[in-house]
């Protein structure tokens, strides 16, 4: 395995390997889609870590983990089926390799995991090294900040590698990173670098070196104040692409047992010209380096542009996902009306509550999976006071190749138990716009969920109203209560496939339910159909309604199984969970 | 109203009023229970804020809000029924008074709310002042840190008052507060105080004053680095009990439009000797200054003490609630085995995942309402990898006098949709211990939920096992599926009250359900009964099971209505939600 072999590599050999790895990653991401720029930026750092530390005895904990491709290659994982069914995941996963101690995918957890792991290690009297690899953007996340500030005494044999590619600084106006970035302003960085190299060659005693760096840095820049107050020896900034420097510094770090924060400056997209020039565009890409087409996200962009013109109270709140949620154009046209909170979902929601109270009409645009980070803020800050905040919940349902950590399967059960919150699931983009306007006019908290990918227009002429579902296709036998764009689309397909006389209902308001309709059809066979965990989801709401009313029914709930869903296409995932049109068609056939 | 009157008060008059307010608060908290020490520490600060600012035109946003009693008194609210049904809430609430812009209860939200409010204010061209009142412990919370670090440009006319009573420093080993506290070490604080007074008298130009303070403070202590980097003018530390100084400083702050962080040092419990001596004990008290008796919390303490002796892997993780969750004695005996994360629930859970991976067996002890802050970490960090972490979910169900923000009504629906997580609800403390041992031996993620208050032992001899419910009282007619201690207790009472031949079942495993039993009784009338929102909760799980199995049933779900529940006793709350034994008895009567 490369991870073993490179321990004997010279710097020159490592540099050659770095080139090969870059080619491999570019090729495979071109073929499979994935995170490109961040991995290209992490090549030398990852190589140096593997050369110096003894993984998997030592532990390498990636934050978010989208930058773990190099690590995967070194540890014997083939990227040719990256993020495809049966191939390797785009994120670390212990089920995939013993070299991955933890699952990752969401931001800010590596330092907390590392601190916890060290506590266990120390309690057991072991002394393996624990290395957290964290990007600058993740460091501003609340969980990361809580972890950093948790104690002024950090564990021994604990290294945090701050992979500072400066991206977070473009993306948001964060004070935390500005403070760091000021230290790495070009001139000073060069000066510092020379200083470090010089000092480093002069002495082999790392303690002495560290002290020198410390005092100098303190005197000059004061930026290490953050980390030293938090119990880390601050080392850096170092050039994150200079293998010679990286290996030497890491050897020294490894030789001491003090907690160290190594600040490495890297270039996102390094070694692939197009990605170097436009790292944001090459952060995450689809196959062939294209963008992914997400009809609902695009629709949101259009909705916001149009409504913003008419109502100057309308603003957008995002969490480092302005592009992903479809707001690039909106942000260009109305830069002062987009509030990007960085990877800080809880702050984003709390800020939105403040905005709503002050008279704005914030639309909080988050992926379903990241909204989980702000559950309590949705409850306390928005919903108790019933403030007019609209949550646009993107990537709801099966989200495809990002795998276990990124599915949007929780939101229906999470959101529908919150008093004062209306929950909607439009069947297509046209209805999304109608629901948006309806919720906006209503002026109370609302969540609108929709999936990624394509979204055919499904027709239908029933205007959106309170608790009003739409019968999309009449039928005399089984009633299919379809919730959300994909479920409705598949239900229509399933009806054809099964040749069944089923009634297909677009259950676009999850909360409140269309109780009148449910009463009307209570004697018929019912199938609820949704892309979300069955536990507590939409079908569960239907079952509750009938129970509350004392009406015994023949209701079958089709939702996601109670398992975490690995990477594959959303269609493959639906098949594996028996949520395809064919599965529904079979269910229709069986019941008739 | 006092808030208006005091604008013309002299400092002497204010000081007299401060004394009266303290008496009022001590008296009413003695009578009603509530937060004592924190409010006594906030008297002068609140008075000075009300004298200088024009609330409610200006906005006063409390963080957590347990320290808002003085504010309530000044704004015409009578504390004689504090936290009692029909009396004032123990936390701010816009429904109670126009002087409260936001609901509070959970930590760390005031600054984010303030930033959002300022954005709306500025967009509308208004210029009212926004004042956030935040304690030192809250500042370490992830949401607060995200807000503080959100931008290096803070809004104008924005003041954060840091009420630093140094308590968080005793409670946890946080680096953030150590950094602050070092600045207020006695000697330096006195020096600084003298300096501030002197400087202040010398000049009326606040800008000049501020500059002087700034440079001096920077030179001496460097502590303001945090806040200045984050866009605040740092002012302080000031003596938070010196009304003359406070009013003068605040007048000056009000006169400028720059964002200011005012660092006030206060003494928790100030003016009430017992509380001054032991502020932790007088932080939150029951009527007559007693402690509240929580049988399950006490039981947890016993369980942990006993198991810790046998298994050295067992550790406790709490979030600033070591006493509240019943671990005082455990912490005393095993100080190195309690990890108090401060008010950082998400870090607590992430750290626990790291501990479990490293070989420890962490028991994360949180109140149900605060667990909402760590939902995503429970999913990603603990459950995807199925790590052996036990969540002891205290104050689950109706939690009584803390009101809307503190009810434990979400946890069942939140937790039961997470794959790999077992969810339990013991009927009494003896069963709690059995379930704890069962879950511990099982070695996968588990949540055990239980209410506050008393908990009678209910007998029963059915040993705990996987998916096995206990028939507590046999009967031939309606089956009551009771979930959790209070529900089971009331179900037994209801059976007597109704004189019904009902079967009372202790549904102690919420996930998995006892499917064999459910199949057996599917033909009978069923009532599910729980203290939690009906939406997605336990009864909903039962309804889903039958739907999945294609079994039409007569099931009635009794759970909490879809509303936020204000302060009252837990019993009164149960009555208002029709969840009392009498309500269940009626339901039993009706159905027969």
C-alpha cells in the first residue's frame, strides 16, 4: 500500500507521486463528479502526514471529509467508481477503511471528535497521535468553535492541521478568518516563511524553534493569540505545497507531545489550471466537470429575483451555499440582500429570526441535511414567536452520490412536529412558486422542501390554498397520497405501469394535511408515498390523523427504510429502498 | 411605569430602587422558585440600561433570559405569580410584553438575533439602538460564537453587554472565559477600574476616552483582541454594580453609533448573603429556596456511581448541567470522569462520539430541550457509525414552570427517526437502571428519556429485553399503550378512575416497538398515551407499524397538542393538554 511505501520515499519521489495523484484525481472526478479543487489543494499535506505519522495506529480525522481523496488513494482505495454505487464514498467512512476513524460530511466536528478520542486514549494509557485535518471555512462553524474554545488545556499528542486555502474569506465576511488571513498577507507570509526555514535549519530542538516562532509571531502579528489561548502551540504559517518543509515540520511536531496547531497555507485547485483560476467553480463538480442541474434550485433563483423587485423586504439567508441553492444571480443583482452566514446554520436561522422581527422577510435557503444543524433555532427563535421566515429546504429526499451524511430524509419528521410551522412539498417548480407566494402572503413560519436534480412539470390546475391537496389523476380504487415532486412523478408513472385505476393525489401541504380529502377517501385502500424516513414522516401524519379521528383505515406507508443510505444515484437509492415507480406499481397491483 | 420614571431618578434614587428590587426578587423567588443569583447580579446593569436607553423603541435582547426579572419589574410585570400558571414567565416573551422583542430560554442566540434585527432596522432606515444582554457562560455557546465571529463589521447602534459574573469559569475549563477572566483578575481589575474612572472624568469626548482605553487595554492585557477583531469597540471592564459608573459609560455608548461590547463584571447573588456565598446553589431554586426533587436524575447519579466502580470505561458528559442531571456526587467521587462541555451541546455529543471510538463508554446527560441543539451530531457523529453512546434525556415530557422554551416534547419524534438508535422510556427508576444496563450491554447508540419531579415505583416483574413491553395490568377491553413514567402512572390511575377492564401496557421500548404484542392486540381498541407531541411521536410509531403490516386498527393517539406550552406545573400543563389521568379515564369510558 502506498501509505506504507511512501515512508521510504525521498522528497523528490513524493513530489512525483503528488503529480500522479493529481492526475488520478482530475481523471476520476472528471469521470464521476466530486470535490476537485479542495483535494488538489490537499495533496502535499496529505502525503506529508502519511509519510510522518503511522496511520491507522495514529488517527487522521478529516473535517467535512470532502478533501480526503488523496488519503483514500494512499490507503488503497480506487477512485474509478468514486461516489458511484459500489465504489468508494466521497467522504471518510470506517466501514470503507480502517484508516478512517470517523464518518464525516458535515462541518466542524473533527476537533471535538479528536478531543474525545484523546480522552479515551489517555484514559487507556495509550499514546497514539491524533491528527485533525480541518479547512479554514469549517473552523468558523459553531461546533468547531465550541471545540476549539472548550479548554485552555488541549490533549497531548494532538495535532490540528489548519488547511487554510483562504476560500472562506471570499465566501463570507467572517471575522475569524480575516484575523487569520491578515497574518498570511503576501508580504508577511513570505517574510515569515523565510524566517521559519532559517530558524528551522539552525536548530534541531523543536522546543527552541517553537519558542522562537512563538515570540516572533506574537510580536509581529498577534494572530496566534486565538490558538495559544486555546491551548495549542501555534506553528506556521507554512507552505502547504512544499513537501520538504511540510515533512520536516511534521517530523518535529510528531517528536513532541504538546498539542499543536499547524497553520498551512494552500492553494485550492493546485496543479490544475482551470481549478486554480476558478476554485469556487471547481469546488464540487458533476461528471465532465459540469455543474449539476437542479431544477428547483434554479426555480428558487427565479422566484427570488422576481419577488425581490416587488417587495424590498425580501432577503435571502444562506450558509456558505449561495450557489448551491440557486442564488448566484440573485446575489449578483442584490448583493446587499443576500446574507451568507458561512457554515453556520444555527446563526443563519437565528439571524433570520432577528430580521423578521425587525421587518424584513427572510428566506433561509439550506440543504435538508444541513438544516438539522439548526433545529433548535427553528423551534425557539422562529416558531415560538411565529415569525415570518420561509425555509427553502433544498436536496430534500434522496440526494444521491454524497452518500450517508447528505441524505435529506429527516426533514419531514423533524419539521412537522413544530407548532406554528407550515410544511410544504411542491410537486414541480411551477407549484413551488405558487406555494412560495402563498406562504409569503400568509406571513407565518413555513418550510418548503424539494429534491435536487431534474423536475418535470406535472400540470394540474388546482390553485394552492390552505390544506388543499390536488387530485392529479382520478381513479376509483387505491388512493396514492404522494408527497413531494419525486413521489408524485413516480406515482403517475406507477399508475401507468400497473394499469391500475388508482387516484393519484399531490399532497403538497404536509402540515396542515387536507383533512377533508382524507375523510372523504377513508374507506378506500390508501398508500402514502414519500422520499423520507417512514418514521414520523408524511405517511405517519396521515396515520395519526385517522387515529385521532377514530377512523380505522387500510393505509400502507411507503417511505425510506430505517437505514443510512450510502452513495449511488438518487434513482438507485430509491430502488434499493423500494421507493421506485416500479415498487409502487407492484404495491398497487398487489392491493387491487 | 418604573421604566419611565427612573429616567429622572438620581443615582441615589436608583440605588434605593435597586435595594427594593432585590427584596422583591428574593421574596418572589422564595415564593415561586426561579432564578435567583443571576437576577440579583443583574440589578444595577438592568437599571442603568433602562435609565439610559429608550425601551421598547430601543430593543433589549436577553440571552437565555433567566436574568430578566429586573427588566420585568421595571416594565410593569408583577412577579408574585412568577412561573406559575397565569403569572409571568421566567423568560422574556413578546406575548407577555412589548418590552420583550424575542422569546428566550436557550443559550447563545441574543447576538445573532440582534445582528438580524439591526439588518432589518438599517434596511428600513431606522436607527433605534439594539442592546444584547449576555452572560459569560452563554458566550461560549456555538451559536453565540458563530454570531460573534460572523463578521468583522458589526452593525451600528449595536451594543452587547457582557455580564461577566465569572460563573462559567468555575463551571468549565473554557479557554474563552479564561482569556476574559485573566483580564479581570483582582489586582488588574482594580487598576483598570481606577484608570477608567480617571480617564472618564478627564474627558467628555467619548471617542477620545474609547481610544485611550483601547490602547491601554491592548497594551496591558490584549484581551480585547477577541472583540475588536470581531468588529466591536471593547469597553471595560466596568464595575457592574456601580450605578454611577454604569450610567455614565452607557450614556457615552448611547451617544455614539459604533458597535460596542461593554464588559461588566458583576457578582452573582449580589445583595443576598446566602446567594453571594454559594451562587451555584442559588442559580435556580425551587419554592422556599429548596432544590427540586427529581427522582430520575437522582437515580442516574446512583446508577453512574455503581457502574463506574465496575467499569472504568464509563464516563459522563454534560453541558453545564452536572448538578441538574444528578451527577454532583458522581463528579465529586470521579472528577476526572465527568466531562462538562459548558453550554455546548453539540461539542458534548461530538466529543462523546470521539470517546466512544477511542474505547470509553460515554453517557451524555442532557435535558430533552437542550438535546435539540445537538440533533445533527447525534445523527452523524454517533449513529451513522453506531457508536456506543448512551443519551440520558432528562426533563422529557412536560417540564413545568420554565415554560415554552423548556418543554421536553420533541425528543420522541426527533430520536425515533434515527437509524441505529434505540429509544427507551422507563416507567420508574428501578426500570431505568435495568434499561441502562441493558443498553450499556448492547453497546449501540441508545437514548433513555424520563421526566422531572417525583417518580413512584410501579412494581412489575418483567425483565427488560429487546422490544419487550410489560403488561402492568391485565384487562379484556381497551389496551392502553402507555409510554414513559408519567403516562404509565396515569394509565394505572385512569383504569381505577374509569373502573374499566383496560389492559395497561408499559411501552418502555419506543424503538424498537414490541411488534409481537402489537400484533396480538390488533383487534382490540387501542389508546396510545405519551407526554410528547403527537406529531411523529410514540403513538405515531404504533400507527406506522400497523400501516406497514397492513392491519387496520382502532387506535387513538393521546399526545400533546400542536402548541407551545406555557409555564405552569407539569400537572396543570397535562390537564390543559388533556393528558391527565382523568382525561384518559374519560377516553376509556367513552370507547367502551
